[in-house]
């Protein structure tokens, strides 16, 4: 039985064994109506205001404001990594018992975290796509991430409606069973398009992909080996997504504790996850990323 914190909540009717079945059958699942995202929307607004006030990309420990130079809009904020170190509302969400209720049937109640990210797809921007990829690509050094098929779950909370028209998540069902594939070359994922050619080059049929359409507060989850991407935002509204990636605690050396025995854990001091120079250069500084 999943242990909840003192915070009370109602488990949505869709949060059942169905999402576990769908996850293992298709490599992704959707749990509807988990959150009322008003607090998260306000946090996105605060973080966006801070991130766009910097003259270029900016890092403070694990927290990273990733800007891009857009052909239409100039400087835009594409994503922020580990905002939970600086925003208490976002920190509460990543340890919310409703997220534990989703991931615990898959990876247990001793859970660490490797992903904490906010994504924006600003309307009017020329480049808002993410090329097709598998998240396993980014788990380096590989020896620090064990049993990746069974031990890791990526989750994303929709802050806005997500549809094909504003660049929703697009997945290739069943691809989690294919192992690691050669997709997209060596370029940055956020600088590539969702190219049918990339799928064909990996032996995949572009006609199989599925659009993961969400309403605000819905949670999508997918596997490290699930092929996915997202298209351009062609709408007049943003497409904001709050990502939290979890791992079974014994199977990862680079991660922050999130739940011990089902109980939420504070973040504490930054720990080594993806930022290789954390110990050498933890101080606030600007970053040139092109």
C-alpha cells in the first residue's frame, strides 16, 4: 500500500492499475485529472520572468535557465533544470503523494530523482520542436544508471492544454521493447525537428506515432527507451510541461532522494546528477550554449 504524507488528496479515478498496464504494454501512459495546476502555472510565470531577465543562459548549481536565440522572437526561455531548488511550490509538486501513487507501482517507494525540468513552447517562436529520441541517450556515465528498462519512469504534468496544434508529446508505442536505437545523430534534441526520416533510418514506421493529448493537470509517463519527440507550437497559447523523472533508489548513483519508504525527502544541498562541474564550479555564472 502506498503511504501518503500528512497532506490530504483525492486519488483520481483514472489512477488505477490501468496506467501500469498501459505503461508496460505501450511504453507510455496517461493519468487524467491528477492536479489542479494553478500553483504550478504561477510558478511557471515567476520562473519565466526570472529566466528572461538574464542576458543569456544562467546556472546556479544544478539550477539551469536554458535560453535560445529564436529566429522570430530573439531570446526565449526554452527550459529550466532543477527549479525546485529555488521554488518551493515546484518542490512540493515533485514530492507530492499523487506522483508517488503513479510511480510506486512501477519502481517502489524508495525513489530518487534525476529529472526536474520546466519546458516552454512560446507561441510565435520559430523553433519549439524536440527531435525524436530516447531518454536513455542522456544517462551518462552509463554505469551510474542500472537496469534502465525497469528502474526509471519519466513523468510530465500538463500546465496548458496539449494538442497537435501546440506541439504535444508524440510517442512511438511499443518502442520501449526495441532497446537503444540510433536516432537523431549527435545534435541537440531541442534543435532538431520531429523528422520522419529519423524514424525511417532507425527502421521505424512514422505512421505509428501517437499524439499524447493532455488537459491541464493530466500526467503523462513514459519509459527511458520510449521513442518520443514533440512538434512545433502553431497556436496562440503556450505549451508548458513540468517534468519529473524518477528512479528506483538502488539503481542510480547520480540522483537526489525524493521518497524513502514512501515519505517525501527535502532536496538538501545540490548533488551530482548531470552537471559535471558541480563540485568545481557551483557558483552562479552565465553559460554560452549557442
